[in-house]
C-alpha cells in the first residue's frame, strides 16, 4: 500500500490538510498526519483544533511515497522554519519520490530549489516565493515528482492529482466519481 504524510504546523489551512487526507484514503493510500513539533495537538489557521496521528521526529520516512504540505498562514511559514522537515523534503525529492504543496506552502519547495525549471502553481501572490518555477496559475501542476496546488477551493483537484500519481489515473477517476465530481 502506498503511504503519504501530510505535515501539520500551527496555522495550517484546515481544508487543505483534511481534504487531502480524506481523498488519499478514499484512493487506497495510507495517509497520516504528522505534527512538525513534539505536540500532537495542532491548531489550524481558522482556530480548528486537530490531533495529529504522529510527530515528525518519530517517523521513519524511508517507506513513505509522498510528503505533503498544506498551506495556510502562518502554517506555511512555520513549515518553512522546520529544518528537519526541509531535510526530509530534500531527501524525498532526491530519491525521486513525491513532494507536494498547496496554497502558500510551495514557498517551502521554492526555497529549497525544488521548483527550478518546473511548472508549479500556488495561491495568488506567492508566485515569487516559488523560486525558479514557471508559475502557471492552474488548479494543480504535476511536474516530475513535484505536485502543487493553488488553494483551498481546489483541494479536490490537488488530492486527486496525488491519487493519480500514487495509484493511477483510473483510481483517481473512481474516487472523483464517488465524490460526485
């Protein structure tokens, strides 16, 4: 079974995190949430409180197929300040495994140089933070092992792009049909 981790930082965009996990699970992906701190309790950008499945420090990332960053503020900034997370993203990318980010979170990938020469999308106004990327403004972009999404209203497309990359287009179409999309 394919495995994915959605990282939670204080101030994350709730719809992007929960919607992505839900869609991945519907697509047969073992998707977990991981707090970037030692506290499993994480509060989203709109005050919703969540309990993460695990913490970054306790994860064995060797068998993970996708590392995913939800956006939101200050969530994206907090993700960007987490050195162990950035090291994990670099390793994942170098191994040819999926790294993904939506909304403001592609700024993390851009700062790491992972978007150079790639098509990518993000929340309007964050394009300059996607250093070296060809910003498209599309709902989602998949370029090699990098998947980006534009924002919360497009979480279904983002989640389905991840399912397609991890489980195939047919599975993504089945999930979309089940969601009445």
